[in-house]
C-alpha cells in the first residue's frame, strides 16, 4: 500500500504543478503570483506490479498529504460509476447451432447483470454479415427481446 500512496502523491504533485503556468520570474518579471486552491480534481488509475488494475478501492484506501499535512479527500468516485456504452455481438452462424439457445440466454443474463440506469447497449447478430438488431437503448426489455428474437443465419 505504501507504493500506491507514493504514486498517488507523486501524481497529485505533478498535476498541481502542471496546473499553474510558468512562474513570472521565469518570464523575466519580478512579480510573484500566489494562488490558493481549495479543490483539486485528480483522475488516476491504480495497478499492481504486473500492470493489472486494482478494482474496488475506496477513499479510505488513500492518504493525501500536502507539505506533510494530511488533506481531506472531499469527493471520490470510481470509474465503474460512469455510464457504460456496450455493443453486444451475438454469433448467429450455423456453427453455433448446438449452443445457440445457451448463447442467447448468456447474452441476456450478462446485460441484465451489468446494465444500470443511464447505460446504453445495442445488439448485433453476425455470421457472414452483420445485422443491427437493436440500436442503442437504455431499455433492458428491448435488448432482451432483440436477443431472444435472433435466428441462426443472422436474421432477427
């Protein structure tokens, strides 16, 4: 966890520093610019040593310090709280005949388990050609119906 804290602090420091223009001194002026910042938004991803994302982190998993003084994290949102846009592609070629009904059931279950309000999904059937069966919608009933109505050979 110490490596993660250091990485977040380094990221925070670099974002804060890059948010301000070059100092006035560097431009040849004797004026000093001082800015008080009440809130800084920091977007970041956390990975392990193998580059795999670490899911499920909470604000309590982080410590943020400025000049050695602990700072309060006022807002914390995880990426999985953002709306999703999903394209569900279902193989309708004759080669899937033995598992076609299971394939459709799995597709329906997946969308039912993953979609939340404000998420969008579409359904495409494919074999030798691609057929848009249901365009983007946030209505699970329409998506389920589109998957249920798929036929082998790409026809809805």
